[in-house]
């Protein structure tokens, strides 16, 4: 097989060597072990093929024309997302200086020509197994980080994640002198809802409210969090008061369409929200605490003035 594309279902290896006979031998040996093989005849082509195919391992000859394996190895590992790709350097240079250089530029291991096939087979197997274990561990860590940042009931961000993100975006908006807004949302008469329908229904209600808020925030940079109890918060980077009002109106529309019954509500026959918006261009005399404090005051004002509405403040 002289393929330039990777098919799903097995591990793939990119062989980069300027000697065609060596490439054919490596291809035959590796395919016999069940690997898919793609080829490159020099360093420049190796980089192009790697970007296109994203293999699991690169077997690279150290001595190639135009761009040798050492330079290619450095450039490959500098590509976004390629920092941990295993590279096995194949070389006829078995002196200590060449070996040291291979490891210095980031190679995982090396073998020398003439190639001892049983040794190569075992090294390839072990390197791919270790790389797979690393990917599995990285994925597990990412999943743990995700779970640690989520509210278990509503599946939006939790309070800690909100605080951290708010501070990060505050600093970014301050550097770029761009506006940001925060929204605090409180479910109207939620204690009465729980007393009327029970806590399990209350949990389902919070889940629906969270989903309505989340679906109203369209940009990847917008963050929705459960702020506490029946209260939710939204961070809107690079957003003016008018932009935040537009989001709030979308939230109200989404929630109204759900028509969650609330027979003993103090505001409406359905579940509603009171919302407070605060907007600012961050500066050194202000803080995230001020932003949230003002959003909370606006929320309290919305509740005082009848609930199922919003109030704004621009700092």
C-alpha cells in the first residue's frame, strides 16, 4: 500500500526517508504488523504529510536532502497540537554526538542502520503503546477538569469556575479596553415552587432554566454558571449594556416558551426570572466585586419592581 491518506481503525505511521528502498522495506514490515503507512521522501514533504494525516508515530531518517531529520523533528514538534507526537529517528550515524542531537531536538528514541527488524518492531509497539496511554491519561484529566468546573445538577459552570473566568476576562478586557457585562438571574418565588411541587420538581425546574439561559448565549466566550441555589450568572466579554439586554430578552423568551407551571407564583402563572445587568469597561479603580455587586443591586431592584423583569446599570 502506498497511501497518502489514513483510514480509521488502526494505528498509523509516517515514514520519512529519502531512500525509496528503505521506505518500501519499512512499509512492508510495518504493514505486516497491522499498521497503516504513509510516506515522505524528505523533511519538507514530511511536514506536509504530517499536517494532512496526523499519524500516531513518525519514523524519520536523520540524513535527508533539503531539510534533515533533526530540523524536521524540531519543526514538526513546534506545530500546534504536535508537542507529544512520538518520533523515532533512524540513522546510520551511531556516534554519540548524533544520538545526543536526536534527543535534543525532541526525538523519542532512535535506531541505527542497518535496521534490526525485531528491535524496530518492538520499539514501535512500545512507543505507540506509551503514546496511547499518555493520550488516555490526558483525556481522563480533561474530563476530570470538566467535571470539577461543572454544577452537578444543572450542567452549567459552577461558582468557582465562574469566579475564575470572570477574573480572567476582566483582566483581558482591561488590557484591551473593551466593555464587559455580567448578568445575575434569580428564579422568582422559587421557595414557593419547591413547597408546591416538591424538591425533585424544583431540581427539574432549575435544569430547564439553566438550559434556557445557556441556549440564549451564542458566543463561545460567554459563560453561564449556577451562582448559588436558584440563582444563575452570565459573563459576557466584549459586551455593552445593549448587548447584555439583548441576551436577557432572549433568556426571557426561551423561558416563556417552556411554560413551566407555577400556580402559586408571586409574578406569573409560569416560572419567571428577575435579572440584573451591570456593564463596565474594566479599569484599575474598579473590580469584579464591584461589577457583581452592581448586578446584584440591579437584580434586587427588578424584584422590588414586580419581578419577571430586568434592570440595568452602566458603570
